C-alpha cells in the first residue's frame, strides 16, 4: 500500500538517568539472560517483582529446551508468578525483561493485568510494544500497563550480539539467523570494523541505538514522512541538497551499506529497494529522473551510523557530484 503513514508515539517513559539504581531488578533479568545463553538459548531474561520489591518469579528463554516456540522468558516468568500467588492477575506487579516483548508476550502482559513493564533493548523486527503492532496502542487491547523502555539497553543488546556472533562462528560464518529462527527476536549486529587505513580512525563497530535515525524510527523525533513499508521509512531531508531530497532508511539496525548487504535478510534487502522505487514514484521523479547516493565510512563523510540512501531530484545535476 503506497500511503504516507503518520508518526507513532513511543513508550510512556524512558529512564531520566541512573537506570542501574532506579531499576535494580534489571540486573536479575540480565543474569537470567546470561544463563539462557549458557544453555544455547537466545539470551533474554525476565523477572516479576511485587509492589514491595519482592521477586515473585524469574525466567530465561526455554524455547530450545522445551522445543516450544512460545517458551519466551516473559511468558514463563508471568506464568510462574501467577502460580506462586495462586491468582490469574498480577495487577500490582512489575515485569523486568531485557528485550522488547513480542506480540505474543505483549498480549500476555495485558491478559495478566500487569501494573508495569520495564524493558531493555529495542527489537525493531520482533518487538510489539514500540515496534510492529504496538499492541498496547490497539483498541482491542483490554489492559495497558505503564511502560518504561531502554533500561540498560546496551547490556541486553550486547548479550544478543555476542550470542549470534558465536552462533555464526560455529556454523562457519553462514548468513545471519533471522528473527523467526531466533524465536521471534531480533539479532543485533556484532562488533566490527578495523581502523581506516587512510584516517587511522576506527569505523563504527557497534550499532548506536541513540543515533538520530534510530530515534526517528522509535518515534522520539518527528519527521515529514513520504512513504513507509514493513522494511523501510522514507522522509524529507531537513537540509535538502536538491529541490527534491528524500532519505530512505531500513528499519533494521544496520550501520552502513556494507553491514546491510552482509547482514540483512533477502526479504529486507528486496523490501528496502522496493521502498526506494515506490518512494521515487510517489514523488513523481521517475521521469525525468533522479539520483541515488549512499555514503559509506568516514572518507565518504557518512554522518549517521545507520544505513541510508538519498533520493535527489528536481533539477539537472550534471554527470557527477564533485566533492
């Protein structure tokens, strides 16, 4: 569907500072995630805590152990907490989880009437709180908990990056495991990038979740949208270099063109370039023509460490761009 989609709101809150002190129970969730990784499970951990700060239940992913694709850490922890209390509702409890819950777990959180959700790393592919269906914003959602996001985000994301890096190494460096193969949860990019031979500076090694495009995708920064699909977002550049200047960015966490080509799934790559073509058509620049520009690395002056393509049009631009 070729239509402009309005910006969506993000979670209710993000920590103002000192997440380790403000949310100490996230340490327990991270410990559960580490234990899950040691069992060859996708490293996600969850803890359910009462209003008085007592830990009611805790769990890590058990998808592989149970051979059950629904055995996610959040769901297991909620079920154990309900059994411990002998009740079906957890209306005074807080769930701490290291990764943004998927649609299955977000729906379960609603059904358990949870008071509060505190989660760590964002999940652009499989998440359903601030991404995808945004379950708690749906009219069919019967209960909406307070949501606090991004608590110790980098630590949760690092566990995922390391886990999938090791999995790829064990499989001989084959293509990255996609979200469905990872139990519905996103694989975060691994650390990468030797120093540039020309500048002597290191290229970006870890996807920076605070970069401006990541924040834009999360709805924290407004934009003038042109087109949006499942795999990409197109919006007008705030400092246009041509009469028509639109940026197209993938929704996945990819640092550069090299990262995107090496790590994105075939579906993501096809979906991204289809979005570029659809955006050009929506802009009415297919005829008389347009230019695509993508910068990689410091020597090309890539300013934002999130892969993006510029659509430039509206005037004759000559045979080449002169630096």
